[in-house]
């Protein structure tokens, strides 16, 4: 399906990125396996994971090259895209999986916790997309698959940094689709749900032990479900979006959770009130509860 | 003058001009003591001046209201704390934060410089985080209800060509709104967002050529399209103030984590993104299976906002 295509996959040393790199290689793509090799909080870089996945691909008869740059710098983005050009002569497919987590409630979040997560996810996605875009535009072909998240789209507590970054990636993807579409380049986004070291964190596993001892079953069931969602499950949808079959799929969002793939709705007005002039507060007081906000549920109501 | 915000203290960033100014004036009219923040820069973020904020403070005081000026940059974490502290020092607390400050540097994605990306993300997204973080921390300590209202944009929500930096920042603010509303709701604090459309000096920088290009390619923003059908096509920035103020009142105590579009007299509630169609198998799909199934399932009626040009 991807014979002779050249793909770059960031954060491909482990988890979902690794699954995508292996999946694209299995479809015939030559793959740049990028991984900075850090812990889930962004610390302690190592070149190991990227080379491990390159070895896996070449052992299976595929073609791959390793890159260990950080996506979070402009030059890193240039180096990653440059690796594809240097080794394989072009870049057709860019998949941006690299990410870290630093969860904290917003009122306690440090500037460093916000900045580091934004740097890897948002700036990292921009750096790679920005360096790939002129090349894809010139060759009149390209496939960009970014990774957004349900966290930013649906709202996960404790993730003001991650949720902002992931929602911003969705905005970047929508604009990229419109800036590049006419040149034969598509940009789509995946919201994955999978059991990885980023979701099954030591904190999550410790909390699980405590709940087990307390006999709380509901969360245990949810966690068992999560464990069944393998990071490799995301790859087939990415391979499809990177293929010629998906030439006209552009600016869309897909939720991938195990063997399920869903199309996610784009923002649109649900209810509208209109007046030929400026509203007064008296009018809004009367009308808004009966119209716009009727039936809305506060996702975190005040505690009595 | 009303009394809906009597005894409340509001901070409005970027309140020296445009939409922010209108919100500051109306909140003051409703009885709020207002911190008018504006660093008085140019539309691209360059330069500084105290005159924009001072002028609005003067207007509020002349109308019998209470206001102080602040000239700090929202993009700086420590300076943002000082914006919140200005409210606490001048009026004893903070009840309302309006994240409104913004700049624009439009460019097609393949030509966008790192500096143009960073500057826009810093003011809009980091700026909204900085102020929200410091304000909610203070509101939680006060143990009083709080209101945060952030400006998002249809540019990011729907996608506007030539605005990768601005669109990313504004959709990021939508994400920040949805997440942070869940962090603070139980303390009686609400966080909502408004995607406004108005004719201000910021939208005036979008070139006529860019508007025409978007229109010809059928990718004109919904705002522009709808605008041309309005009885008042030049949307007044002051039209945003009533709904922003409404969200700050007691009447809106239980509206939390929502995004509204406001343009002129049109106010819409936006949907939360949600799965609309799903394909499921017992085990992992292959890419070939997805390719075969997609057009008649997930891909039904999908719209390509910028189809490839055949040359």
C-alpha cells in the first residue's frame, strides 16, 4: 500500500509511534524512526529506542534509518526531516507521535510543567510539519498525520498543559489541511486510546493496587479495558491515511481505540440566538437559560 | 448602570482597545472594579505604551466606575502574576478574569517563521495559561466563586487558511478551557470561552487578497460568509461585551467548560467534539480492510476543505 513511499515517524521508539513505524514499514514504506529516547516526563535522552525499532524493521526485510533529534527545537525538526531526504531522497509521510506528560491541577502547575509539554507536543508538531510542508508542496504530494487527544477535545482534569497542546495540534492540523490541501497534501489527526507507558503510569498502577485492596471494581474494569487497547492497534488507520486511498480525506479527526475507529465531529454551532442589534443583559438573563444553556451539565459542579 | 457585578473585581487583558475595551466598560457599568491590562503594543506584538490602558481607565472613571491600569505582558509568567496581584492590591481580590489579549502574524504554513509561530503562541496560549493559572490559584485560596472567560476563535475551531499559529493558539485555548474547567469547577469557579467575530484593528490586518483567496477556494471562514448576510456587516467589537459580561454574572454560575461563538447579534453554543460514526472489529483492522470499508462508513459525506488542484 505504501511501496516506495518515505515516512518519518516521531516518537517511534516505543508505544504508538513504534507500532506506526512497524506498520508503515510492513506496507512497504521506508521509515525514519525518530526518538529522543527520554522518559515520559522528558528526562534522560538515549539513542537506544530508535535504533531498536530500526533493527526490528530491517530484520523483517524493511528499510529504515534512525534519528535521535528532539522534535522540540526548530533545528531538531529540520534534522528529522533532513534525515529522510538524506537517506531516502524525499519525504511523503509525516506522523507526529512524540509526546511527554507532566500532569498537575492548573492552579498548582508550574511554568516549566506547562512549557515542557507544550514544547514537545505543540512546537514539536509544528517544527516537523513546518519543515516537511515546503518539500511536500514542491512535490505535490504529502500525508501529514498528527496526534491529538481526547484530553483536549473532551477535557481531562489535571492536564491543562497536555490538553492545551493537543487541542492546539487539532487547530494546527485544521489550518495545515487548508494551507496545503490544494498542493496534494492532506493533514489529518488521530486521537488514540491505548495502553502505553504514558497512560499506564506508575501512579495509575499504584492507585490500581489501592483500589484492588478496597474492592473497587468499576475502575478496575475500565483499566482492564485500557490494557486490551494495544498501541499497535493505531497503525492500520495511520497507514490507510498515508495511502493513495485517502487522497481526499483532509482536515479530519479519528478516534482509534483498539479495534475501533471513529470519525470525530468538528466544532459546529448547536444552538443559536439572533438579534438584529446588540443584546442587553436583561434580554440575555431572560433568554439564555431557556435557549443556549438549557440542559447544559456542569462537568465539575461546585461542592456544597 | 446596572448592579449585576457590584462588589466584584474583574481583570481584562488586552482591554485598551477593541473587544477587551468593550468588555471592560460594560463590566464597570455593571458595578465591577476593573483592572484594565494592556501593554499598548502594535498588532504584531512590537512596541509598548501606557496610553491605551490609561484611556480606558479614564473612560471608566469618568462614568463613575472604579478602574486601575496595568501594562504587563500576559506572555510572561511572572508578569501575569503581577496582573492578578494588581487586582488584589487595588481592590482586595479577583473574581473575574477575561483572557482577551492577542496579536496576529498571518502567513501560509510553509512560509511561517519560527519567530512568528512563537510570538503568537506566547501571547494567546501561554498568556491565557499564565493568567488563568495565577487567577484560579488566587480564587481557590479566596474560597469565593470565580469566572474565567477566554477568547478563542473560529480560526482554530473551524480552521482558517494562513493562520497556523493563531489557529493553533486559539484551538489550544479551547482545550485549556475544557480541561481547566474540570480542574476548578468544584471550587465554584467556571471557565468558558468565546469565539468572537468583530471588525477590530486585528482583523483589519488580514489582507483583502487573503480574504479573496479564501473565498475563491471555498474556504472562507464561516464568520466571513455569515457576516456578508448580516444587516450590519461591520461587526462592532462592543457586541461581544454583553454575553461576556453575562457569563461573569451569578446567572451563569453553572455554565462551565463551554465554548460560544459571538458575532454581532448572533450567539451560538458550540458542540463538544464526539465520535459520530464508528467501525469496530473483534480484532485489529488491517489497513486494507479500512481502505475497503472507509468510503461507505466513516468517510460518507466527508468534506475536503481544500481539494488538490489538478494542473
